[in-house]
C-alpha cells in the first residue's frame, strides 16, 4: 500500500537538499546526506522523489516559479515603465539575492538538470518589453533585439548572482547594496533615466 504524501515532509526534503546541494554540490551530496539532514528515513525521500535529479529539478523549477511570480507581481504593482524597472532593482533583485542557496544551484546545477534556457527566455521577454517601454525615445537602444536582450540578461543576472556569491564568500568588502547600486547606475545611465 502506497504511503500518503505530506507536503510538509516534501518541503522539508527540498529545503534540506537545497542547503546541501548549495554547500556541498550536487555530486558530493548523497540521499543518505539528505536523510541525515531531514531526520527522515530513506524510504520517505523515495516516496516523494525518484532520486537526486528529481529533487534538484523540483528545487530549481519551484524556486524559479516563485521568482517569476514575484517578478510579475513586482512589475504589475507600478504604473510607469521607469517605476517598474526601479522596483525590479530595489525590491525583486534583493529578494532573489537573499536566497543564496538557490543562487548557487542556479549557477551550478540548473544548467545540467533543468531547462534553464526556457526560464531565461521567459524572463528576457518580460524585461525586454519593459526596457523597450523605458527606452522608446532613446536612439542608443534602438537596436535592442531579443537575442541581445537574452545575452544581456544572462550576463547581468548571472553576473550579479556570481558577484554576490563571491562577495559573501570572501573579504573583498563588497556588499549586496554596492552591487545593486552599481546595477541601478549602469542600467539608468544606459537607458537615460533616473532610477534613484
């Protein structure tokens, strides 16, 4: 007889695995490590997931889904494109960067175990529409197309995440606020808008 699934146990497994995958890496984490971290028997892990690959997919897909929903909510709460862009930098990005475990997994495991390109495609569509609205009169950005936006998104987003990861793991004196201030300055300058 199959066991009934409990969402709280499932979330406990995902949270423990997320911490372990972030700290130790996917390959260096075993199902035994996850059971030790959760205090659940190994059978409980396999009640919810077929294996580590399914766990990491769930972490990335659910984490990304939450990020996307927060982005859409953030963008829809402002009226002008400039306000939307400011909210993304001031509200959305700091929320994303607070979940360093997810950031680490997105930077390492997401490429191998999930369809990260679909996530980039969706996010770049949202951001491209916003940037085009902000820069509609800016001739310097008239050549901004979908491919260039995909490239910019990967460079900026992954660069921001990697910068935060390095700043938290070292003593270089760089803080998340410094990174966000730089992003706000460079994006505002390139678009010709005041994002202060």
